[in-house]
C-alpha cells in the first residue's frame, strides 16, 4: 500500500495546480453550470479514474518507458512517412503543452508573491525555478518525496477549510445557487476537463512505472485518486458560492473568498496555492524531461535551460491559459482517451 499512496500523491499533486486551488478551473468547467456542475465534477473524476486505471494497465502490460512508447501502442502507422508522422506530431504537441503549463506554474508562483506580499514576481518565479532544478537533479525520487511531503498537508488543509465553510455557509445563498438556471453542456465541459488533464497526467504516470507491480495496486490507485479529486473539487466548488462580486473578473476566486471572508485562513490557503503550484510544476517538469532527454547529460542541460527560460517567461498569466488554451487541448485529448479506452490491458 505504501507505493499506492506514493503514486496517488503524485497524481493529486499534478492535478491540483494553480488553476485548481485558485478556483479558476472549478469555476470555468463546473461552477458556471450551476448545480449541474457538481454532477460534472463526479463525471469528470470518474473519467479520470478510469483513464488512470487503463493507462497504468497499459504501461504495466506493454513495458512503457516513454510517451513515445505509449504512442507506438495507441497509434499503429501502416506506413512510415518521413514528412508526416502522426506519432511525432502528437508527441510534439503534448511536450509543448506540458512545457507551457510548467512555465505558467512558475509564473503563477511569482504572481502570487507579488499580489499578496508586493514582492517582485521575478523573485518568486526564480525561487520556484531553482527549487525545481534541484529536484530535477534527483529525478523521479525527488518528485515522489516532494509530493509525499506536501500533498497530504494540502489535502488536510483543504478539508479543514471546506469543513469550516460548510458550517458557516449561508443556506439562502446556497439555495439560490442550486435553483438557478443551468446550461445543458455541462457533461461536455466535464469530459473536456478530464481530457486536458489527461494530457498532463499520462506522461507523469509513465515516470512512475517502476512503482507499479500488480493490477490490485492499479485499482486502488484509481479509486483513491477518484475519491480525493471529487472531495477537493467539491470543497472549492462550495467555496465559490461565497463570491460576492463579478466572479468572471477574478483570476483567483477561491483566494478572494478566503482573503475576504476567512481572513484567519489566508496564510494557510496561501500555502495551499504555493504548494499546489510547486507539486504540479515538478511533476510536469520531470515528465517533460523524461520525454525529451536522450541521456543523463542532456537531461541536466535541458533542465537548466527549461528553468532559466521559465524565469524569463514568468510574466505570462495562467488564467488566460485556463480559459483559452486548456479547452483546445481538451478537445485534442479526447482522441487520446478514445485510443486508450480501446487498448487491451
């Protein structure tokens, strides 16, 4: 069971990045659809759970060591074409998306320091980039250790805040939210959310291959991950009900609620935001490095270039990525989900 929780913590650490913990993702993909958005959370989490189960099964059965190996299983090219190779194109798109999201995490870390403490964003971004580089040098072991330490604390703090919120929530406001008009495409939104997360998550799962031994482990990993995602997403969902301004103008709606209503929890929630960004950035960075590195020397060189570049691009905001780029990649990810679903484990 020890390895089960190691992998679960890496999975959760990858999923609860800046967009999730800040409430931006939960608002865009679920909360904006009214109470049906809660049903969307369940649908999306179950889809991700099934995807984790299938992906880990494929990795285990076919001895997958890289994302390119996975594409060889998912996509059978009848003829190789040196000018057009679908697997290479998909691999390139996935790597670009992972790298851009890594940059956004670094930028989000710096932006939070500037917003909350008035410290120049480059300082915060540089701190996270350096921390990431140090952990990258320890490879997958460093990623797992960081997630083992941080993710349980993040989960506990979020549960505490969720419990306080439920006790203190305005029943009338909750009732008004529940009966408000809902849009009909909440199911598509839920699937798109699971889909774009799969693009980030699957390369990370491949890096964890050596910790998986049995189908029973895979089943437990999938079930526990699904339950935790439903719990944490529901907590953020209920926090957003307290937003008393135009939520569309807030980059971090959950942070707004905590800062204005639960001031005594502001420091703790700050830790949740920064910890979430940190765990996501190291998971994404490691999966990117393992995808593109040919040997240990190139791994270190690319890690250094990636971290330096992330500092230079740290002025990019992450909310635009969530609203525009994530749904686009979500649609692309549907092809991956379909292919994984058809592959025998």
